[in-house]
C-alpha cells in the first residue's frame, strides 16, 4: 500500500522545469510571450517578474465550504494585483481543473497545467486554501531567479532535483510580527462557521474487539467518551459492562470492511439514531469531539460529506482518495445513504475499510474532503512545527505513549497553554 497526504505547503515550479512533461519550447525561446508589460517600478533591481508571469494553483476541494475558501483566496490575489497596477493573474482552482479528484496530489495535474499555461507563463505557485500571499514580496523573490538556469540545475543530467531554501517563503503564522518580509505565510485555525453542531447531531461508532476491552476501551472512557451524546462500541462479543454491540461480524486481524459496512447499515436504518453525522473511529483513536463539533459547523449535512485525513492510492494512474480510518472518518447521513444505495460493499470481509470506502466514493463521484486536523499517527510522529500551528482534532495509536497524557496535552479543553493552542481559533463565515 502506498499513500500520500496533503499538508500545509507552497510549491513553486518554473515552466522550464516542467517542459519534460509537455514541451514549453514557445516559452523557452520567448516567442509567444505577450508584448505588453506593466511598469515594473519597485522590481527594477531585478529582471522583473510580473503577475502575468505567474499561475497560482489553489489546492481547492469540491465541498461547498472549501470551494468558498478557495474563491476568497482567488479574490484576494486579484485585489492585490489591482493595487500593484498589474494585470489579473491566472488563478486555477484545482478542483475545477478536471473531473479527476486525484489532482490534489499535484503530479496528475501537471500535464494539463503545462499544456494550458507554460507558453504564456513562467511560474506555477501551488497554494493551500489557507496560504496567505504578499504578492509584492512574491514577485520580488521570483525576480531573483532565472527559470532557464533553474531548469538546467534541477535536471542536472538526470541526477535528480535539488531544493532551494528561500526564507521569504515563511512558515510563521499570518499574524506573526516577522511577517513583513514574507512572500507567503499560513493561516491555520480551527474553523467555526457559526454555532458548533449539537452533541446529539454526531453519532459515534467505535470499532473494538474482545482482545482490547480491558486496555483500549478504558482509555476512551477516561478521556473523550464523556463528550459524546450518542455512542456505541462495536465488538465481536456482547459485553454488557461496556456495553458493546455484536453485529454478527467476527473479528479480523487486518481490515474491518465487513464490520464498517454493518455500522453504516445500522446508522442508515435510523433505528438507533437520527443524527445527521456519523463518526467512525478505532478503539485507539484519541479525539476532541468539542473541536469536531466546531469543524462540522462549516459543512452542510444535506451534502454527501466525507471528511478526515485524506490519503491517496495510485493517484498518478487514475487511483482513488480515501479518508484514513485511524484518524477518524466522518460521514453525513446523505453520504452514508449514497454509499449504500450505490451498491458498494466488501469483496472480502477483512479488506481495508477506509480504502474500500475511498474506491466507492470515487466510483460514485462523491468527493473525499481533507482536513489536516485529523491525524492517522501519534503526535511525535509529526514535525513539531506543524502541530504547534494547529488545534488538532484527533491522533491515533497507543504505541509507546501514555494515551491519557497525550489526550490531556493536545486535545482536552480548555488548555490554553499547550503548544498547539492558537490565539485565533475561530473563523466566522
């Protein structure tokens, strides 16, 4: 199994570099460049890069909330270009580039981007929805580089790419006092688009088995179970002391496809709950339901929403995206109904449930929505500079950690002094 995840990043490519995908000969010899050029003014100390030389690619998503955020970013870029008295830049929303959902992993999108823009532009700038751009500073930075020389340097007779550190591509928060010289910065927060959804609006399904009733389940009860209004444990036996629900599915050592689809059918039946949201987690998932309620206020439960940490399989060759199960999988009731009505199921009972669901969603044309606040692994498996900018929603696995301490440090509320706590944690839309 191979996977890839989206993170907070800004990626810069020169079109000469991309000529190995689709030749950019017209760009390389300059024959098709537009003739009118804006007054470079403040950029005259370099060979000026203008806005029209840059194609901004926003790594947008099809979900209504995320497409709105991407449109906001696009509007900000156009406004900055207007202030600089430059022509409007090309801004591509990645989810609109084609019908292929795998474009978020960048490489599948390159051929189309090259064929459309390399003859008239010099740079691609890939942005997250929450990447803030200082357009003036960015143009100054890009003006320092010769794209022809960069292409030859990176190719280096086929020896592979070399990365160049540029301090102006900042990792600081957008509110940092050192932002003055930055060309880009990040704006990370726990988005809240109004009142958090009610506790009763989320039904929590925990996958467990008899083997872990004595160690993992008590951790859930000691940490986050109290924040759930409606919750069931699904096991391979009925244990009245927890209590657990036995769905008639035997435990498997690998994937849990049959168990997960049984959970989906139970939720969709309406016999247990009418909640609009379903959260499926493992028994060693640590999660903040309080933060999840805030996040879900940004999503419309009347849409087919599937949200969590997105991975991809075979995306360079028409693969599929999926929500990785360990970090928690969230589905709207509409999404669950569509999955079941679409005839999706398990070829074998121990198939990986999250990957099967990803294949299903791709087949049905339903989007897989990424949130970087869900985490498939433990906190120390991530770069600390990433987590310090987040208000994380979940972590996964109990290996070689004290899970209660991890929960208290990263996920419990309130705790304003923990490293991952941000001053700005709300965005009202």
